């Protein structure tokens, strides 16, 4: 407001009346001449015709930089005061008319679409808008960094249709070469997400590390598709709360998840029961992710975890690569008869097999859950972890 008021105060009304014709001619040259040059220039580049019209409308004015140049010209003796006033008046009129030029873009687009000029301008084919017609039941992924790229690979492997929204042109090109549908643009701009067909999507995943951009994307998505599940990441607990308030159902703190995963592997290596480790990790997650924090529950489960070591416990042993039991079924190994220890579970590739059948085959790398006293576990260890 102060900018436009100060510019208006620079203008001499008497000069407007005395040089109205010259001012009108200069304003017409700015408002019509610059857009015309922009459209002609677009013939040299592969721009969509609609993009050329929007850029032309945006350039149909001269702004504050022209005032700086005009003042410099007056100080250097290259311009007279009247010439500077003429530039100032032309700039003011072009700024006033510029919003009208933007309003005329849809009208001009409708009128020109059936003309040969439009076909000559629109040399890159249709814009991203038709994506809405051919996308349904897909997952929208915002950001194609390391996290986003991993999600894309998983969805491709599972043959789940997906669309990536990315503002990096090189990443978009790489994804398209790999057969991934993309939408080039900044997801923080609501106009971009309009073309992602969110109302027909199964889920939205926001992987960008910038919390402000995440917040804008989540808020826009919630307005466009109130029922869509939204999964996003956050860097701080405040950011997590903010994203939850904006409508994200699941907000992930990558540093917390990384720490929990390391802790989980450590506790399993130390022989703690998998079920207790899992319950403890979930309690930590609740403390961080839930707004009403319940730290008493976390500490209670931690005490349960420690208490479990002193009683009947499941001890986890890994099947060595050259173990004599690798390749044998539980029935063939007959661990209970040979050692006294009982097999109650097998953890293989993050999958837990509780009460495995006698036909289950031991594989190298399996973590075998055993119940027994110290001597029985030691005997089983000789068979599972010692070379043949």
C-alpha cells in the first residue's frame, strides 16, 4: 500500500493533463507491445500456448525498476524531467491495467484455441491438465528425493499406479524415462495439486523435508480431497503437531524412527523378547506422536521388558551360515530331544513365525526363539551357531 501511495505522490496531475496523448501512447506500447513480443518470442521455444499467454500478461507492465533507471538517467543528464514523468505515468497506467490483462487470459485462450495461431504456438501438446482424466486409484507422492524415490520403487514393484509431483526438472526427466507419471511444479502452489486428481487418489505421501512446504501441500490437499489419507514427514514435534492439525493422518519423524529401529535391533541382539521390544517401541511412538503424552506407559513397558529377562524368557539365537542345522526341518533337527530347549518362534526377513511347524526348514540367518534353562540354551547354541 505504501509503495503505490508513494508512486502516486510522485505523479504530477498537471503533467497528466498536458501530455495525455503521449502517456496513452506509451502505456499502449507497454501493455500491448510487450505481450506481443513475448508471444512472438514463444515461437522460438517449446512453450505451451497457455504458458505464453500467461507470461505475456505478466509482462504487460513496467514496474519499480523503471523508476530506478529513470532517476539514474535524469542524474546522468540522459533524460529530462518531462521524460522521467512520462515513464512514471506509463508505469502507473500499466500497473493499473495489468490485473485486467490477467483476467483476459481465459477469454483469449477460448477465442484462440480454434485458430491456426494457437496450433502454431502450442507445439508441446497438451499441458498437465488431462492427467485428471486418466488417473484413478493412484498414490500421489510429493517430492522425489531419496525417500520419495524409494517409495516410487516400492510402488512400481507392487504395480500400484502412482504420480510424482516434483519441482526439479532433472528428477522429472529421470522419472519419466523410468515410466513414472509426473507432474512438474511446486506442490506448495495449490494450482499444481489441482491437476493431481487427488479426489480419485488412494493416498497422498509428502516426502519433502521443508515443513512449511509440507504444511501448504497438506492444507491444499485436505481442501481438494477431504477424505484422502495423508502421510507426511516432519522435522520437529511442533511441525508434527501443525501438520496433524492441518489434516495429516500420519506424520513421521525420520530421526525418531531411525533411532527406534537401531534400538530394536540392539535389543533383539541382546536377547530381549521380540514382543516386548515391539510394545516398548510402540509406547515411545505414542509419547512422541500423540498430543496427550503418556510417558508412564512407556516406562512401565520398559520395566516389563527388563523384568522379562529374569523369568521364563525367549532367547534368540541366529542360525550360522555353516550351521549343521541349516537346511534341516525342525523335525530333523529335533532340538528338544537333543538339547531340552524348545523352538517357539523363528524370525526370518523381519517376518515372525510363531509356533513354527515341524516341516519348517531352518535357513542361515534365521533368528530362532528358544525357551529353556541356561544349560539347554547353551547346548542349542552349539548346534545353531557353531560350524558343522
